[in-house]
C-alpha cells in the first residue's frame, strides 16, 4: 500500500515545471500537518509559507493556461481564488489567537485533499487539452 505522505506520479500533469511546483506544494502541506505537533508559532509561519508559495504557483499556472488559450481559465482562476480565500480565513483565525485545537488538525488534511483532487480533476484535464 502506498504511503499517503508520498507523491504519486499519477498526479503528474505532463508539464514538468507545474508538476515540480505541485510536488513542492504537497511537501509544504505535509510540513504544515507536522507543524501542528510542534507548536502554534510554527503552524503560523508554515501557513504563511504555504500561502506565499500557493500564490506564486497559481499565478504561474494561470499564466501557462493563458498561453495555452485554455477555454476554462476563468473558472479555474475562481477555484484558485476560493482556495486562497479559505487559506486566508484560516490564517485570520490563527492570527486572532483562536485555539489551534479548536481550528482542527483536519484543516491540513483538507488542504492536501483539495490539492490532489484539483490536480486530478482540473489540472490534468487542462494539460491534456
């Protein structure tokens, strides 16, 4: 049985740079999950890094889609915006001092699941077009 903490090559899109970015983001999300065990300040700083890299990746990916004249680019951008909104809402709660246990460890798992689902159902389709 594959380790859920390992990247699965089935998630590759076929674009080497995008795949490398996805793998880096996946690893960052694993670190975010681990940060829960190590303390509040590490959770906050790791989340800051995840948000910054997610912004970078989404901008790069959307640029690639624009170059490809991907017909569903506006819908794809909306999905990215909604995901970033969720990240920022969670970040706001952390910054307001909400108890990290009340926020739930599951948020890190949600992030990983969203990324994998998005790659499989959206990104792979875009690069296959």
